[in-house]
């Protein structure tokens, strides 16, 4: 998994804080849970011990993934964004040609995607369909509901 992840500085700081929390708070708690379960006797028939070990394994996997994501993260500065075409961290206003409905999205990394706040992932079907398009162009997006056509109205940082 050497895929580069483009993130804003704020998202990288959130990732660092989450990783620190997992290592400093959750990891010791998992160790304590295992120690408490171990004290209760025979480990072969101790479901609490098995559950604590499994939870620890899941936590360690999350920590390893977060460390990998952070190692592959590249910070994008908002003032260095090329707004001549749709790219990551640009804000794009589009009109759905079929419904004539206008929407504004910000193209972001998977880590930052939040449809409720208008942030769509660069790897989503709409995100991929809009990438590289210029103002006035029509992007055809293959979605489960069929092909959607979006006219690019405006691109900004």
C-alpha cells in the first residue's frame, strides 16, 4: 500500500492526534484488560481473555494502518492549488444536466470525505469523473444509477 494520500495540514494534524490517542490511551487500556482477564484463571476457557486479545489485535492493526497512511501522506497547501482545472482540494460548482440542479463540492482525499459538508473523495465515481475537467466541460460519471452528466460551472480554491 504505497498509495500517496493527499491531505490538508489540518487533516494530518487530526491523524497525528488520533494515532497518539490510540498509542497513549487505547493501547495501555487493552493491555490492562488482558492482564485483568489473565488473573481470572484458566486461559483456555476464558472468553474475556480471548475478547481482550482480539480487541488488542484490532487496535494494533488500526495503528499500523494509520502509521502507513501518515507515511504516505502529502500535504497540499490551499494557495498552491491550480484552479484552471478540477484537482484535489479545489471547490467545484457543477450543474446536473438531467435535473438542472446545481451543487458545489470540494474534491478531497478519502480521509477527509464528508458528503454532508460537501466534501467528496477524489476516488469516488463523481470525484474521478470531475478530475482534470475545465470550466464549461461536461463530465460523464458512471454511477450505480446510470451515467450522470455534470457541467463544470466554476472552479475555485
